[in-house]
C-alpha cells in the first residue's frame, strides 16, 4: 500500500502554488516510465496554469514519439543554452524516475548547480537524501508513473487530470512492467490501470499498438541480428548475454532507444536466471541486467558494475574494453552457483 505523510503532501502543494518557473527532468537514456511520468506531471502543472518545461538529457527513443505533448520536451544534447537558462531561472524542479543526480548523464553538472527546491518522485532503491529537498519514493511500486498517480490522488490534484495524463501514466506502467509481465504482482497496479481507463477514457489497445507495434524495419532487423549473431548462452551458469558494438548500431542505423527490451529475449530462454545486454559507447560499456525469481541484479550490478536499480531489473557500466568486460562478467557468473 502506497502511503504519503500529510506533512510531505502539504509541502508539495505549497511549493507548486508558490512556484513561478517549474522544470521537470527525465533520466538519461529516457524510457517509457521517466517520459510518461514527466509528461504527466507537466500536463497537471500546465492545467493548473503554471509555467513549466520538460527536459531530457538526450534524445527520446522513436517509439515514445506518439505520447501526447512529447513535442514540449527539450533535449539538453541539442538545446544546451535553452536548458541552461530554464534551470537557472527555475524555482522548483521535479526529478522523475531517478534516485541520484548522476542518473541524468550529461546533464549532471547543470543539475548539480541548481539552487531551486528539488522534488523527487521515484521508485528506485536508496534515493540520495542529501541531494533532494522533498522525496516521494516507494521501491515496491511497479513504476514511477504508478507512484505519481497515487500521489496525484492523495494530494487532491486529480481534478486537473485528463486523457493525455492517463495515456502517459499508462505507458509508464506498461513499459516498466514489460507489458505487465514483471514488477506488477500487486493488486494496486491493476486498480490504477482501471482508474486510468475510468478517468481518462483511454484506448488500451491503441496505446499498446503505438508503443509495441510501430518499430522501424531497421530496429527489427537489428533485433534479429542480436538474437542470431550476438546472443551467448551459458547454460551451465543459467545465464545469457548479448553484446553490441557502436559499429553494429551504426550499420543498422539504430539508436539507444532501439535497444529497449532486447535483454528480455536473453532472459526468456528456459533455464536462464540472469541475462545481460552490453552496449559499447565511447570510453564506456553500458550494461542492462534482468533476472528471474529472487536473484537480485540490483545487488549484482551495484557490487560489480557501479550500477543498481531493482531486484529483477538494473543497469551498470564498465570502463574496461568490451572483451575484458565480457570476461569479467563470465567470471562473476561462474561464481554465482545459480
């Protein structure tokens, strides 16, 4: 059961009412949850008559371009001066779906300089309590979008609700649960979705098709390449991984967002308990981990790859070469005794 203290809710409303310039920030490599939650609070604030801007550190994946009001999002990667000006003048900042400032990637330095009151709405473990001024965090929530819906309800902000907000919150919940295949074993998740349909009159099938059945041909061909050529299965360790280079992504003309969900194909193999996706970037290897049952990839990523996240879904990074990172990963998998 998600509950909020009356004192925190009072501060939330007080800060919103007094704010003149509000910024909403997503995490780096934005996914459906951070974008859905950000656009939802953006529209709530807009409906309240507030001046509000949404900022993403980098470009959104193509499959999220169908979301209502997505055109309002400013991208720091390509609009640095505009974003800097907004953050300098902001008196209130909402941080959506990340638990520490480094999770905004190339925007970290700018966010660290912000003097405005910072409100965190997030469902990841161990939020940085020294950085944020007001924290709404519940790690058992399916998504930040679900958490946001409960927060809107308890703070009496649902009177500003509309179908755009319902759509964005639904996308956040749907994508962060793998279309309701994990992190959703709580009745509140489905009760929230029922309320979204009731309040927002949304078409769930149409939304699902827009997100999952609108990929580019290049993305589908890249997925086939990953499964056929880059998937390594270690049955003896109950593990599997996929690795991709920058050259391969360029060859197939795919972006970071096109890698969303690829790691789940490795995890879907019978007998596999942990899966990883290794993505080559300039001077770094980005990693995505997924697991089944009680094995915590949050702990695994935190202890070995400077990462973290949730029990069954986490991220990490490595400054080693791709080959050395793979060797380290395999060595660690060997020692797990799964």
